[in-house]
C-alpha cells in the first residue's frame, strides 16, 4: 500500500530554534510536496521536490530519493511559523494524473 | 498573485440533499483537483480533471460524486445525495501541467461542508 509517514506528529519549540520535520514514503514517487495548513484550514504550497534541496527564506526542504525520505527545516523559528506542515507525494503507480497522497501532518507550535 | 477561489466558504445542508461546491481555478491552469479533509484526519484525493474529463479518481469518488467544468472558468463538485459522513472540508486545486514534477498544485481556501 502506498503510504506517507510524517514525524513528529506534534512539535512544540521555543522561538529561534531550528526545526526539522520528517517525511518517509513507501515506494517510488515522481514528486514530493511540502504544504502548510493554517488554523483556518487553508493550504499553501511551500515546496515541490523531485531531487536535491530547495530553499525559500528560512525554509529548507531536502529529499533523498534512494532512502525515500524528505525533511523540512525551519531556521530561526518564529511564532508565525505555527501551523500544520503536510508532506504529500505523487506515487509513480498512481496513473496518468496527479492525485497526491498526503501524510497526517505535523502540528508545529512555536512559543515566544 | 493569481489564486484559486472557492465558494461558499461554509455550506450547511440537510442529509439527502444535493450540494454543489464551486471553484475558480487559476486562469491558465489545465489540471484541476478535488480533495477532502474530514475533521481531524488527513487530506484525501478525490478526483483529477483534464481536457474536460476525469483523469483519475479515488475509491472515495463513487457514483454520488460528479465534477464538471461548465463554462471554462468554474470547476464544480456535485454530491448528489449527501450523507452525514460527507461532512468535511473540500479543497479545490489547480496546476499548470499534469506531470507533478515541475509545477506545484495551488490550493483554494476550502469549503467546509456540514451535513445535518
């Protein structure tokens, strides 16, 4: 069964800490997405990766295709980073279009 | 920056009634998606749509669901006879290409559907 696992499920940290959220998946993928879901429910796309590393501001995403693993890092974390971070992948076995399979999300709280 | 818009933001419907959720994807995008998120659970794929037909659908997307692009700008999800378990947040998304490799999916803010 094609699955996406995230860890940790919940993470509370102090402002300024370096944050790492992990994602692993079961079989080959064509792309991996990191998404941010705000308390109101809206979803924002942060990164899409198929290899290597991407950086945007204080956010860094890496992927290791061989190990079927990706990480999302937040440097100099701030309370406004508090949100649910979701890993979603497009499995090769999924067919012609691009329905994503989602992890359960990591609920991040950054305390001032 | 262009965005995906969804209406209504909250829909309350009696069980057994039909409901239509509406989405306006980003104008030059070609691929369209519906996802749902039951409260407290992960987001689940429902259906993808390209070139005026369904490209892929999940096991969730049974005969009570249908999608349509009626006028070249709107993308709708219809639930024919709603059940209590259809209560969820429904997200529309669109992307420029369908490979998923080079183009991200852009999500709307969702429609919260409550079935009474």
